[in-house]
C-alpha cells in the first residue's frame, strides 16, 4: 500500500470485476475503500477455486486493501446508513445501471445533496446519452458490441472472445483515472463532479484510436483497421523449437535484422530503408521473418536479437509467468500467510513510487470477509452498538 491517497474515503458500490479492479487500485494507493455489499455478497466471492464459499480466488485478486460492510440498500433504513457514510466521503464509485442506482438511493442527484463536493464516478455498460443506457452488459457483451470479438476472429473468420476479461479491466483503468481526475478537480475548486466511464464508449475509443485509420480523414483515405496489425503474417513466428515474437520496428531494427540473417540485399533494399515503402509492404516483410525463423532455435534468436537491441520475446504460457526471471526479481508474485485463509499467492500492485514498491505495512489487507468490518465502519460513522444491533435485527446489516 502506498500513501498517495491516504485520508481519502471511498464508498465502493461496485461488484464483479470492472469496478472492484478500479477501487482496488485506489486502495493500493492508500485510500480507505469501504466496500458495501448485499447480504449475499459480491457474486465474484463464490467463483471457485477459493477458500470456502465467500473467498474465491478471483475475489481475492480484485479486492485487497478494502473493508467490507454488508448493507441492504433495498430497504430505506439501509439507504439512510449509506447517506450517513456519504456525509464525510470523498468518492463514491459504482458500476450499476442508472435505474438501479436510483432504486438503491445512490443516484448522483440524491447523494450530491448530502455531500456537495462528492466525486461520483460510475461505469455502466452504456452511457446515458444513448438509447441503450439501461441495457445490461458484461465483458462478453461489450467484447461483441465494441468490435473486439470480430477483430479477434480465427483463421476461418469466426469471431472469438479474448481469453481475459479485457473490457472489465480496460474500463476499470478508465474508472480509476476518472476518480483521480475528480479528486484533482475537488482539490483545485472544492467542487464535486459526476463522471461517467461507460463500457461501450470506452472500449470503442480504446480500439478505434488506431483502427479508425483511413477513416480519420474526410473524405476517407484507405480502410478501417491499422494495416500493420491486420496483416496476415503478423503473429508469433515458429522457430526451430518453439515460437518467438520478433518485432523489428524502426529502420535501424530492420537493417540489423537482415544483417543478422546475412541478407545484405534485403538490409539495403528500399523496401526496408524507406519507412513509407516498408509500411505499405509490411506483410511481405513479416512473411520473410516467418521464412527465416525456423533457421535458429528460440534461444539462438533471442541471443542474436538482444545483442542488436531488436525487440523480441518468447511466447509464455500462463505457468511460465510464475517462473519468469524478470517477474521473479521484481517480486510481482508474493507468497503471504493470512490468519484466516492460510497461504496465499498475491499479485502485487504493479506501480513503483519514487523507485519503491508499495510498503508492506501492518494495515495492508487481503480481500475482506463478507461484512468483516461492518461494526468497525459504523462505529467510525457515529453509530452506537445498540443502533447497530437494532439495524441487524431489522435485517439491514450483517455483522
């Protein structure tokens, strides 16, 4: 945990992956993230494998450095508790549809009346300006709608989902960025702000930054799609004993690559040394790499290419990542012991601040148990134990 957001109070109404990924980053940077859950808990809790029914591996990897409070927001008494917590909150984050937020007493109009300088950030599936703004959405839905599944089609042209919840995580990054920008606004002006980072709009902007291509110009000059990425021969290349990503990118890289291959006629060709010609003929050049790659082993290629500072990388499987020497040296995967859950492997925050990793402080937290901090949070909010027990008896809380 870093200290950059120490003292910032975040009310976290997010579920599954998109929102929790964003708020976990806020927690990693030191914010006090209060995760409000229904009595059934975040649905990701039950996804196996895990430690029991409420601490699945996915939940653990998206919810460290948070505190959990169980609150039934379908009841007016539960909404009243939320409103009291918002009184001294800096940020509220959710990934609900507008209609759901309104039903749960968590709309911006309502909460900004309670806390005028609240930074309110949300990521629904579709933005409020379009006709689909209240349609349901998950990662697969947005992968299909934004063009990613078609872009990732197999050799037969059949659309394929990317094998990671990429929309949830990309949009989660945008949601965390929105919170950061909202906090800057609040610090500079003292005013709150309402920021949307809807999934579809975010992913279309993310994909089309390069793929708008020739349609950037009016009238259009060329097709949609960044040509280098669309070429048939852009792929990991088969070596004598495996696969390797080889990416000569600059003119210098290409010249050096063909010098390694002792192909001086290619190294001096206008096709290589003229960037405009190289761009127009990139598939021919990639095809030449594919032709040459089987002449060496992966290790031989890596040695030769690294000596000439040409970008390259072996193709790693998931299990290779746990033994990757760079990742091991950087401490990306850490083994920790938790009194409740036993031994765990944690993915550390990827950030470094002033050259240092996050502190291993006593207040670092693995993902919380369901309702683990309900009493603690409400006592901080001014509730007596008698009031808390009364709310529990009414089914508003789970202690």
